């Protein structure tokens, strides 16, 4: 158990819908990262927050957004969902921006 | 060409064998990570290294910065080591942003 929690574990929804994925980092970690793992693209970095502020952005679509709240939990919002958004979404946390990252169990999103 | 290349893509070994997984990268890095992904999907960080060698139990990771190459070794392999092993790098100047290899599927047979 990494100490990072993600909810929900599984999510099935329809095209065009909007969903919110939630992540709680390990106690004491200030950085939260979001990753997408799809069959055709592998693991890709989406976005990073540090102590509530966005610090780095990767291959995140405009339809996706994220935020980190004062209690350091983070949410990833996915809107206007398409079939291709079906993937595993992982959250990871670390103490700072240059430390080992600890991964949550992931949320499996299926868009029908 | 991917910035991070792993070999082999698939590896089958007999229990007890010594295993090596290789990772080559083409960019300057601040650190290299080895991750393990279990069949259920969960990802575990095995090592984060920027030079030399690290050992944890039966796992050893080495990195050669000049050659832009890293290896993950498993000694006395066991069926429970069966998983996907993923190499990832933190490029210099964007250390926060991991770039991942495509992974090596390891199967250890009893």
C-alpha cells in the first residue's frame, strides 16, 4: 500500500459525459501527478500540482482539467468524453517535485 | 523514435534465473526510475537513481549516465516477480515530468 488513494476504482460512462476522479496523496506529500495509461499510448504524464499550484503540464487535452485543494487532495475532471478516453488514470504523490513518486491504485475509466 | 527504449519487450524465464532488463534514453536526465506494474494494474516504484547502482533485496539497478543506459537485474527470480517493468526518465529541466518506456513483460515460470 503506497498510501495514495484514488476513487473510484472503476467508472463506466457514456460518450459526451463528464466525470471527476479523486486522489488523496500520502501524508506529508505536497506534489500530486496525474498520468494516463492507454493500450495504444502507454503511460503519459498529464499534469502536476505542488501545494495547490500547477507546476507542469504534459499531454493533457483541453477537455481535461485538474486542481489541488488546500487539503492537498486533487481532482481530475474529464469532460465531453470520447471512446478514446477509456484508460487507466493514475495519481502519484511525492514530497517535492524532484523526489520518488508513489502511485495510487488507479481509476479504470470505460467510455461506452 | 521514443525518448526511452526498453528491451526486451517480453521475457520468459525459469524460476531461479538471473534476469536483466535494459533501458536506453536519448535525452539528458536528472533521474531515472524503475517501476513495477502488477497484473492487477497497480504501479510500485522500485528505484529512483541518478548515478551508480542501487540494491534492494534481489533487485539491482544500475545507470551509466555517459552511455545513457540503465539496467534492472533480478537475482534468483521467482514467479511472484512476474509483472511489467517500466523505465521512466525525468528529463533535465523538466524533472517533474516523467517520460516512460513501453515496458517489459516478465513471466517467471515455476
